[in-house]
C-alpha cells in the first residue's frame, strides 16, 4: 500500500532500503503492524529477495499507472481491484474495504454504487461487482452531489471514500450518460474538475495523503484538496475550536471564499490510541483510550448538511469505556441523529478484524431538529428496522427483538420500587490486590490446598492471579490477613463474584461463584454483591443463574461500566422476600412476575442455550 502511494516517479524503482527511507516515522507507525519499527524491519530485510521486492512494487505501481489510461468508471474499478489485495496491519488500523465504502455511503448519503443490493464481492467462480454502477438515492443525495457541492473525508488512509465521492459527483455531472458517450479527454476534464472543486480530504499522516492523492489522480499532477494534519488527534481533543476554524477557512484550501461549506463529512476515523507505550503494572497490557468520538464531534462542528462516520457501536450506545459516558448520552439524544446501522458482529463489515462491541454506521443531518432516529440492526445479512425515540438516560436495546422483554423488566422494577444490580456492584479494586501481587510478594503467599488446615483468625484464602498479564491464571493462595489494607471488614462477608474479563457473560461464561467469609480476591474478579449470610449469597447466586437474569446481563455490553445496568435487583435475598420464594422454581416465578409470553420465554431460553452451547 505504501509503495503504491509513494511519491516516486513511475520509471524509478523502489528497493527495500529506499522504501524504508521514503516512509516518514508517523506513517510507518500508522501503517506497519504494531511494534515493527524501522530498526526491527531493517534487521530482517536480509531475508527478503531484493529483486522480488522491487518487482512486486513495480507491478503494483504499473497497475496503478495502467488504470490512469482508462475512463473514470473503468479506472475506479481497476483501482478498487488493486486495493482488494491489501490487508489490515492490525485491528486499530482498519483499511476500509471498497465494498464497505460503497455500503456505508449508499446507506447514508447515497451516490453511485459498484455493488449489487447485497453488496456481494467477486469470487474465483463468479463476477459479482457491477460493470455499470447503480444510483442510490437517499434524502440528501441530490443536494450533496450537485455541481458546486463539497464533501470532506475527515481521516483518509487510502482515498477510497474520496474515490466514491468523486465518482458520484462525476456521474451527476455527466447527467445520465456513460463514459462511452463522451470523448475520453472530456471524461478526464470532468474528473479533474471534480477532484479540484468538489472533494476535500484530511489525513493523519503524510503517507496517507500521498496514497489518497495517488488513488484520486493517479500519476498526473492534477491538484487535490488534501491536507496532512501533523497533530490531528491532539487538536480534535484539546483544541476543537482551532480545528473547526482552520478547516472552514477558505484560504486553507486555497479557495476564494471566506468560509467553506461542507455538504457532507464522511469517513472511518481511528478508533483508539495507546495512552502509554509501557505495559501497565496492573494487568501487563498497554493502556488505550477511545478517540473516534472526537472525530464525530469534529465532523459535527464543520458539516453544513450530513455527517456519516463508521466506528465501534455498543461502547458508545451503552456509554461504556473511556470517554463514552457524556458522548454516548449526548449523541443518542441528539436531534440531528437520523440513522444508526448497527452490526453486532464486526466481521460482517471488517473480515478478520475482531471488534468486540460491533460496528455502527452513524448518520446525522445537521438541519434536523425533531428528536428520534431510525435504528437498523443487521446480523448475518438480515435487517430489523425500527423508529426510535430519544431514550434519555435509558440504555437502548441493541437487538430490537430484546426491546419488549427489556421494557417489561423496566416496568417490573418501577412498579415494585426496585433498583438494578449495577448499583450494588463493588469496585474491582475492592481489596486492593493487584494482578502483580503474587509475583511481587512471593514470600507473602503459599498455595492453598483443600486438605490444609487454616487458622482463619490470622489468615485468609486469596483468589488472585499467579502472575500479571494475559499469562496469569487465577489461583487460590493462603495469605496473612494483614495483606488486605482496604475493606478488610468485608472479608467476613459472603461475596458473589464474576470474572472481570467477561463479567456479563457476553463472550463466554462469567465464572460466577460464591466466595466464602474467609476469603478475598484480586482484580480478576468483581463482586456483584456482598452479603452478611451464606443464605443470602446462595439465593442471589441462584437468582443470577436463571435464564432471564442471565439474558438481562447480556442487554449491556461487556464493559464493567455498564455491567448489570438492566438487571433487576430484588434487594432482599432472605426467605422473607415478599416477591419471590427462593425455595421454589425461580425461573417460573420470574416469568410470571414480569409477565413474559410463551414466545418471549422461548426466545430468552434459546439465547441462553445458544450461549451455553457456544462455550462448550
């Protein structure tokens, strides 16, 4: 990809040493796999066949140059075919495939699409892409792709979004004709005019700018409205007003207007960035923070018409994770929000890229003032569409099928003046025992054996990782009571705990269990509740194991910040509870209390059965 975009004349070779030289450090970090520095790469260049490296690069550049000789439609198709063979270096440097660019744009701002209604990709056996693109008309399409319209991509890495945008402007300009109805030179003049006057691009690295320019203009010298922002993320976070002022300034784009008007802002922003290069002492992993929402806010501030971005979904819709609380609440209630398309399985969008909370396509109309939005849930090629009101503080049900059940649970909680289990969850750092405790204090612990006699007046059982990081395994040890410097009084209570790595059971078993009143635990576990008696703890445990309550745990994402926000708390887990008899069948009582239909019960139990079968 970087060889394709390299600003090197077509008749010059790029050998492996020159390749390292021409890529700047910022672009190298962005496009190469995490941890592969120039120094590391230089160490294993000796394993490359230099002639093959030159030939492979020359072939990619010749394919690009050959496409320049085609009419715009065929050139777009050939450039897209070149990109089909480029791969994502890692999950946070997502190169948006041409198929997804078409799907994303067609579903929001419309334009000219190169795929059929099912967005099927070519296979070795069958040609699926369209030879003649189809027009997709959305509410804002004709307004955006008018003669003097302006569209900005806020984070171009490959130029495929601007390529789609430029082609849609081009097709509108030739007014229903095909390339073959015009002279080739006239097609090229219209294309050049389009990329000079209608398409605008912001890039995070110099190489991204170079790649984007190659995609739009090939090896010609046609001017492209592309800017590399040296401090793009930092400016969006710390100086958003400066970002807005710079991008909207006509002179910044060398245009003879005082203020730019962008009819649409589109793109696929970066999702996260590392906040520290070193590994955390807590869990052995580098800390990361969300940044995609700053691009959404930046796009909102500069768009005059539409904003259409794609990024992780559940974390913002359920306001979980760093930076998501205020942003998620504001955005889900924003009257400008017109459409959300949610893919719970990210691999429906980005093959071989695992994003646990799915992908959302967010479309805003900045002129819209009435609250509410269209919500589309897509999984395995099947869509469910509902009109949603702004939910206020309530978390929406990501799967519309879940909505009726969730609403009945909310009504049950309200009618009986209950709360949610989220409100009783204890901090992950409850006892102040970090994952590195055993490694750092081997003299303070010894392995626990069930046959061993322990003096619980002086010692405790300690459930903690045997080492920090992903390699650590949660193990029982014996330690002095004195190692607990925080909340020591809770050692004498019973806790019901779950794995902090999968507390809600979204991906696998949450490993729920009862911890007795002689024990403490580290960060690998989080306590859903603490109880004075064994009876209460066991009743709470059995309640949490019922299909309906397990289902309700799934109604929020896997983040601890949203854990159990939809799970009703019965408050009293003794035999005196007036709502439920803990000695009888809990599931049947819950179904009756919450008034689920037979169909709803079947749905709940099928979801849990599927989870259980998938974890075997």
